[in-house]
């Protein structure tokens, strides 16, 4: 159950929100629409997001890509993509967490991330890693992870492009 | 041309060494044999190494996996696997560099790495990243990268397993 304060902040009836881990063929276009709606990602980044859904549909959980979709009144409006890091014991990467632009500010990202963490911990996972950019555009993203208990563990200068570092956050389960 | 000192150390005639970037179906088993010969990798790690070759054969260069194979007198005895990091401008990952156990200590790893760097730089690449473990078993691996000009840029505690950190090396082109 949501606390009353959280319920007010999220501005949707708890009953209307459904989280699902099942991946459907229609999620290819749903994910594309969600990612594009943000106006945040370049075309080649959108292509990567979509490719992970296709890879999952094609290869199943063996693809290493796990998803949580958030549905509001039957409409899929946000999703997270994560998975175990190959050749590690209990480390997981969070690859994508995106909320449709029309549904931002309602706590959906936090709900999704909480569900990812719950499932990772239930499966014996020890840590979740998430990588993001040092660019100003990503300041809200970094604040989001920090407010969710993620700690910046490493910084790789010029990783994404000259002047654009990669910051690696992690959270222990 | 190799310097005389290097030639002596490498103990093979320079003419006998051939590097190739072309990937053949037979490389699936060749890579498995090379990786297994080291006695260094667990079964699930061998599986990942082989999977990258299969992925490359299946999807071509679009797989994101590029290879350099080292042949001595027609026998493939070492290889490197690398590729551009998605969503970056000019960053490359070195995924695998392995020399068959019978052919270690001849400078083949260094030759392969040099060829990877040459090709990355020729294609406008800016940086090569390589990740390895903090475990004692990997001390020679870390010394190899350090002697090739790679700098430890980050350390992620407990990444591979409790007590087994990931160290991220990089080299600027």
C-alpha cells in the first residue's frame, strides 16, 4: 500500500497502476513511443532501446534483458529494462528507465525502480549499477538516482564524447 | 618490422605471423579451444566468449563485435574481440584478448592489442576501455595492460563477486 503522502504526490489512484514483467510484441512500438516522447534521446539511442525489446522477444529471458512495464488504466506509460551482468555473482545493470512525457512527475520512475530492486533482491542480487552522463541535461536523472539511494562510484572522463563523462552509480541491496 | 630484441623474445619468425579481421565459422571452435587452453576461465565465461563469435557470424559487424585473429603458420593461436561502445562518440571496449596457452610469452597479446589500437585510431576512435578483476589471478593481466599504456581509471568494489572488484582501464588514442 502507498502511504497517503505518496499517494497524493503520485496523483493517480493506486488501483489504476499495474506493473507487469511480461514482454509483448506490442511493447516494441510502445517502448519506442515512450522513449521518443521524452525528447531526450537521439535517434541512435532510441534504436538501442527498441533493440533490447526485440532481443528479449527473440531470445526470451536468456537475452539477459528483463523488463518492468507500468500500466495506468491499461496504457503502458513507463518501463524499466535491467538484467544480470554476465560473469558476475549478483550484479545487475539498470539499462533504461523511462516515463512517457505526459506521465512524468507522478512517481512512476520511483515505483518502477523500487520494483526492479525488489525483484533483484528476491533473486539474490547484491548490487544494481546504473550509468549516466555528466552533462547538464542529465542533472535531473542524477538527482533521481541519488534520491533513490544510489551512490556515484566512478567517473570516466570523456566516455560518451569529449567533455561528456560517464558516471557509474550503484546501490547495494 | 620487429626489433631484434623483440624478435628474440617472441621466438617466431615475423613472416610466420598473420593478423586477420575476417571471422570464419571455424572460429567458434577455435575461440573455444584458445579460451579453454588457458585454464583461466570458468565454463560460463567460455560460453560468453564463444557467444560473441556466434553473434558476430550471425549479425555481421552490426553485432558490434570486431575481431583480430593471430595466425602462426596458418594456425589461429590468439585473438582479440573489441567494438565500439553504443551511444558514445569514439569509445571502444576491448572485450577479450586471449593467447593459446602453448603460445604465451611470445608477445602475441601485445601485437594483437597494438593492431586493435591501430584500427580504432584509424577509425577515429578516441579511447579504448578494458575491464578486469582485482583478484590475484589477474595480476599478470593488469601488469600487461599497464605495460601497454593503460591507466586504471575506476574501481567498482565487489562488482564480480564479494571481494572481487572490477578495475576499468583506459587508454587514450
